C-alpha cells in the first residue's frame, strides 16, 4: 500500500521537545470498512516512545453479501 498524497514521517514540536511521528499502514484491520495505522512518536533524546493505533474510515467500504444471515 502506498500513500502518495500524505507524509508518513513528520517532525512535531511539543512542550517536552521535538518528536518524530511515523505513521505505518497496517495490512489488515479487524473492523470492516476501516483502515488501521500504527502511530509511533519517537524522541531523539532517549525518552520512551509512544505507540498508538489510529483508525480511519474508508470512503468505499467493502461490500457485504446479501445472503449473510444474522446469528
């Protein structure tokens, strides 16, 4: 998966110092119709890294077959 229009690595400045934020697309998302990203906030000064998961709705969700029955 390649995202051309968005930068996957950014430098942001916070009150505790600069952080590099890396957004990594995940190959599969457990929620149908959504896309998952791992967000990693890395610091150049040795502070602990922060790991988050971001969910983003897909504009064209996958089609669900009509013959699927509710349990």
